[in-house]
C-alpha cells in the first residue's frame, strides 16, 4: 500500500511540476516515466522520425487511443532535408525542427527512451531504463546513426572552434558549413561521400554545388579548387540524372574523383587521407582549406546487435515489396533502417507509408500482405542558390517522374518547391499521415506527358 501511495505522490508531483512549466499544453498523449515495468500494446513503433511519425498518425487514427506506443529519446524532430540549405545559409537550424511532443499524434503513448534490446521471438522490446514492452506488432523506424567516430581525427577536427572541417548531416555541425564557406579565401575545398549507405545520397554533392556557387557569388572562386571525392563508382546512381550532372561539374570546373574514400584526418596539419577503394594500398594525402565530411552511417547499434532482425549489413531484413520481415510476420520496417534497396530519403518513407500501413492492418486482421512498394525515391539535387534537378526513380533506377517537363534539367521551379513547399508538405501533411508520395499526382499529370523528353 505504501508503494502505491508513493507512486501516486510522484505522479502528482510530476503533474504539478509540468503544469508550472506550461509543458502539458503541447499534446494530450502521455509520456511514460522511466520506471522498470512491463507494458503491452497492439503496435510498437521504434523511432519517431519521418516514417515512424507518419505511421503513428495513420495507425493511431485507425486503432484508437492507447493502442500505439512510440519509443524515441529525442526532444526535437528535425526536417533533415533542410540541412543542405542551412549549410548554404539559405535556412537556419531553428527553422529545421519542432519539439517531438508537437509532431507525434495525440492518441499514442510516447516513451522517451532508447530501445535497448530487441527480442522478436518473445515479441518484446526493452528500453534503456529496463522497461519491457510487449507488442502484437512491431514497426522499426529507427533510421540511421552517424558514425563520425569511425574516421580517425574527425571528432577532433569538428571540435576546433571556427575550424575548417564541417558536416551538414548533424544539427551539431551543420552551422559550421556556412562558416567554412565564409572563412575560406583560397586553397582546396574538398567534399566527401563515405563507403557506406547514407541518408539522402544526393546531399553530399548538393553541398558541393551550393558551395561552388557561393564562391562565385563572392568572387573568390578562381582562388579555390573544388573537389568531390566519392566512394561510389558514379556521380549519381541513376544514369538519367548522372548524364545531366557530368556536364554541370565540367562546366563549373569541379573535380570528381570516384572510388575515393576518406579514412583519416590530421587536423593539426589540415591533411585529409583517402584510399582508393579499387586498390586499398593506394593512399592520397590532400591538403584542405575547407573539408566537408559525410560520416559513415549504419543502423543504430542496439538494432544491429539483434541478429534475428537484421541482415549481414545490419539492416532490417524485410521483403522489399511488402516491407514485412522475412522471418517474423508481425515485424515491419519503414525508412532508412530497412534493407530494401531503395535510396534512403524522406520521399521513399512517404511512398512506403501506405504500403506498410495497409500491410500491417492486413496482418492484424489475420490476412496476408497485398500492397507492394515499387522502390520510389526522390532526390531534389540542388545545384545552386536558384536551381534544382528533381530526380525521381524506382527500384530499377528508372526515372519515375511526376511533372510533365523534363526533370533532368536545372529549374528554378524545382528549387522553389524544394526550398519553400516541401517543408510545408512535410510538417502539415506527411507527419499527420496524409501524404503517401506523389503517385496520385503523377497519375493525374500523366495526361500532359505526351512527347516529354
């Protein structure tokens, strides 16, 4: 009885404290205390990013209150596609996020902790506080973690105030990119793409084009060498758009080195060391005045450690068509953490969301999956402060374009959509579960595509 009274007292104190801080007005869902206890739910979602939030909205709307739990320790939800624009000084970090409590749907329970241990054989996930959650169905939307520590010297370089090394991929470092653009006056500006899957594979070169344009705007381009060192064998994975990008880099005198991977940084001497992936014994030391680094990425360590759920590369082992786990029928994945061979973008998560939702609902009703994801992904390749190539493609790397104009050309209209319209669509439509990708729009506009090149 004493324990019950103590627990009740703690709840009252917490409620009073939250009321005084004005925090309980954000959302009406509950945030679980970090107490070791057991919980049960119909659907457990690990991750409150793009895919997790959108599916939480869809599922909680259908299943009702107290049937969906979201596990995510983050205070802030970032619109990560904005990070390239922040790096170029076109947006600010403050414009790129909202409190997690504002974007998660009100009908779910949010456990503000990290998922620590996965046990799919017993349908449980244990959080960092030791809380065990038993589920009927599990949706893995854990995204990717940024492994800056995997490159020797990188963390030291990023810790140097007003330093020469930057990265758009983390809100901790994205502001350094614009600082580097303003500070560099001459020398080598080097940009990298790592030897690992990355979120938004077009972003590493978007910041190249933005930076090169910035140098021209400030009349210092003739003193700066711009180099893009990519671990990939191509400039872009879809030939239709790669063929459009090569003339751009040639015209703007951007040196592109393929199969070149960053393996070490010596910040004390401003030296970056690269290896030739086709001949790892061959190393290159390059002096930099600015170095933009895209870190190696992987699924979160806790998820990768569950060998029952992931493949050899550490990604959730799903059927690429249904997004259902190949072994556990009550486990699905969405977004970057899945092993589906699509480009890892927010647009891909949007296109996956109706497939995952319908297939999850079918399984909950004892039926088989009948919706298929075609691998759609989109990458707005920003090529400067006013232009963008809107790449859209499927699993087979064939163009799957929405608009009745050639999208392999630089256009201001696509730039405006990327910069001003897509954030609105993301915050107000996708995260509320209403955006399923542009398939419907594509079908409607297809009547105007006759004769399109």
